[in-house]
C-alpha cells in the first residue's frame, strides 16, 4: 500500500511505496531508442497503407503518379520531422505543436491549436485508425461484400476502450504493446513486398508499364491525393508529444526520426509496387480491402493471415495515437487551456489517465454517427491539421529571429522549414479554390470558434460554475494528482512546483 505525502519544501507530491523510497508523481523517462523508433514506425504504419492507395489512385488517375505521391509525401514527412527535431530539442516540453506555437506566437494561437486538436484532430485521428481496424477485423465475416456499418462501429469502439485501458494502466505496458504490434505490422508489410517481387520475378509487370499515362493535371485532385498520402505518414511528429518521457532526447530523437521516417517511406513505395503486380488500377479501385485482395491472389491458403496482420497494424497505430493524444491534452491542461483535471496524473500508475479517458470519449462520439466515413474524416483532419503544421513550420523561421539565443542542440537547414511551410499553404488552399467541400467550412468555423472561448476562459481566467467541486470529485474517483509545473532553469530543464493534495 502506498502512502502519499506532501513535500513542504518543494510543494510536490511524493509517493511512499512502503519500502522506504519515494517517487515523485510525474511522467518518467521510460522511452528508449528502440521504443522511440517503434512509436514512430508503429504509429505511421497503420490504416493508411491499406486504405489510402485507392484514394490516391482515384485522385491522380495513374500508377506512376500514385507512386510519385507516395514518395513525395514521404520526403515531405521527413523534412517536417527534421524541422520538429529542432523544436523538440529547443523547447523540451511534451505536447507536440502546442508549446512551440505558444513560444513563437503567444497564448491565443496556442489555445486555438489546443482547442482544435484536443476536441477534433487527435480524437478524429484515433477514431479514423480504429475504423480502419474495424474494417479489416469484420471483413472476413462478410466475404464478397462490405461489412455492415453497425458491426464495424462496435468493433472500433471496443478497440478504443481496450487501448485506453492499456494507456491508463502503464507507460511500459503501452510501449510493449507498441513494440509487439510494430513487429507484427512490419512482418505483413515485408510479406506483401516479398510476394510482390516474387510476382515480378514471374514477369507480372504489365500494370507497371506506361505508368504515367492518364495522369491528372488538376491541382485540387493532387492536393487531395497528398491528403491521403500524408494521412498514411501521419505520426512523423509523434516523438514531440513525449519529449519529457524520451531517454536522452538529444541523441535518440534525431536517430528515431532519421531511421523511422525514411524506413516507412521505402516500405510504402515497395508495398504499392507489390499491389500493382497483381491488380490493375481498375481492380484496385474496386477492391473493398486492397491488402485482402492481394492476399487472396498471392498467399493462397495463408490468405487468412492478411486481415489478422492488418488488424494488428491498425491496432498498434491506434495505440500510438492514443498515447500521444493524451500527452497533448495533458500539456494543454497543465497550461490552463483546458480544464485542469485533464493534466492530472495517476498516483499509482504515473499515467495521464484523465486525458486518455477524455480522448477516448470524444473518439467514440465521432464514430457513432452514420455519416462519419473514412474519407470525410481524413479530409477534415488533413485540412485542419495542415493549417497548424504550417504554423509550426513558420514558428521555426520566426524564432530564428525572435529567439536567436535559445539553445538549439539540433539546427535544421532553414530552407527545409521554408519548403514545408510553402507546401502547407498549397495543401490548405488548393482544395478550397478548385473543389470546396463542406468539411473545410466546418473546420474553419470550428477553428475560429476557439476565439470565443479564449477570451473569457483563458485571457480573463473565468471558470465554469461548480468546476472546483467536479474536479475534486474526479480527482478522488480516479486517484489522480496535479503534476509538478514547469520551472524554467538555467539549463532549460523542468522542475517541480506546488500541486494540490489529493
């Protein structure tokens, strides 16, 4: 039985584990090099490589252009990740884009990002991946047709609840799940690649000839293809959400990025080449599950392994998304941009369980409506997210002038964030100009609505009625306490402050 004591000198909460040692209630540095690579690779390889090929091909109209989009989006993801390394090692705070936007542009922009991410972007990412998981889990039970909506949504909700339970239980358990499922997904990806090259060895290359014939010249269609490709690469920035939990970030962050993102890029291109060895463009577009169709034609009696492996892939990606989503919500709560209870940490488990539970609740709400489809959620997610990715790339450029004396253990070539920022502008503007959709309007309205909440609740520090009573109730129910607040030291490390007693 543990005993909680208040440290009167530091104001922090210590946990006496019964054997004479004390443990401070805060997030621990438990993610090493292999765990970091597993998080990057495991989060990026999820539903995208199995669901996005149809969308990309449908937008660009040719095999060659499709492969080009996969390569180009991989390069863009790598450049974006390199830019984020500078920010992550310069501002050693968890929460991804949030602390960077706050440092560069102030509280208002940081709050709008938080508002959009905590309520929409992160839960929608979690729900999209869970829907992809559900599609492949339910597909074997409905051979020859698409699975009904209700079983898919039920499977997605069960996955969300199970992943949230693991994330609330232990950081180590979450990391073990990530590593195991990353290995599983790499095995199926490698199996598809080997199967494809065996087909090439048999001379099945007819769909890889004249590959750029019929390529579209519509800039909006290209942007939408990039949306789908970049969704498949989403996860390149995940290490920046767990900076405080990464061992030796100066060494491990660059290594994790420089190994993980290029590895995924190569694997994605080779997987798509394999798809086109056994499927024509028309057949790929008509397939309800591309990987299963590939498995039926290549793996024979072992085709049952494909939906199982894809389910493992998407489950691992959803686990990584839930892990980092909780850290963003945790960081926002600690800065007062969402209710404080979301920044509290479990006394026994040292996990941000309130934030994880909140994100799961929003993700389930997003899945329930019948109108929520994989494609519409991706368009909405990508449009809104690249607005803030662009702002974060811009923050690197801005802080080179406004914060020239900040320590930068890693300094990216300035042209890299400039190119990423210009690409972000294109990805946001091109679809609006050529083929505006209602999802873009919803995203814009939701972002602007953040201003309505910012002034009363953040700028003027107003609070909702009975919020203190609700916080105390939830604190006792979940057995959580506030984490030590940041204190800026000379070495830019963080220190404890004065959390409340439980």
